[in-house]
């Protein structure tokens, strides 16, 4: 609630775009900033209602569409993901992990990181590539490993997961 009450429209839009790959990032940010002055956003349901309004869809329309597509994300899912990342400062924690990890590995030791959105994956990919070119790692995954269609079917939450690995030199 505190973050939503103070974040600028441009910062919110950028975060929704970069951290959540939210296609309606500008509209959602504008809608939140315009409406937070008239009604504070204190509950998750308040935010969900604003996002439905910004996306110009009713909960009923979304439910009907979801029934047809089974695995559609909830319209507010990306926004909540971004807010969690910002509040918990998750990217800073990941950057720190990536900085410290090579010193924690024995020669030949391996690190594997599963990311769930493109912002995280970019950081991991860039860190591993940099470590490879600087001789910190002797091998890295050429491509991220993704869940199979069977795994995505049995575990829909795995759909955005990407596993990258690196092996320390020595």
C-alpha cells in the first residue's frame, strides 16, 4: 500500500514492463496513479478492481475467457509479481547472490538458478556469460532449460521457469 501510494507513474510503468512483461503497463500505471488520490489502495481487492478497470474487462468476462483457455494468467498476476519484487528488493538480492556465488563454489562446483520472469533470467544469463568470459566459470548452459509440455500441463506454475547453470573453473 505504501509503495502504491508513492511510486511515480513512470517508475511504476517501467517496473510493470521490465519486471512483469505487462503488456498494459502504461494504462495500469496511469490508472493506479489517477485513482489512488480519490481512493487509497489498502487491500489487494482494491488493486484487483483497479486493474480490471484499467484493462477494461470485468471479472465475469475474464472468467468466461479463462474457461476457454485454461491457463490464462489472472489480469492482476503480473502487477502483484512486480510489487512483490519491488517490496522485497528481489533483484538486488539476486545480484548479490550472483556476485558471491563463484566464491562459494569449489573447483568444478556447479550452480543452478531457476528464474520465473525475464528480468531475473536476464541477470542470471548476463552474470554467467560474464563469468565464462572472465574465466570464473568453465562452462554454462548454452540455452535455458524449460519445462516440457507434459510438465507445464501437470504443473501450470512451471510454465515460466527457466533453469540456467554454470560450472566453476579450477
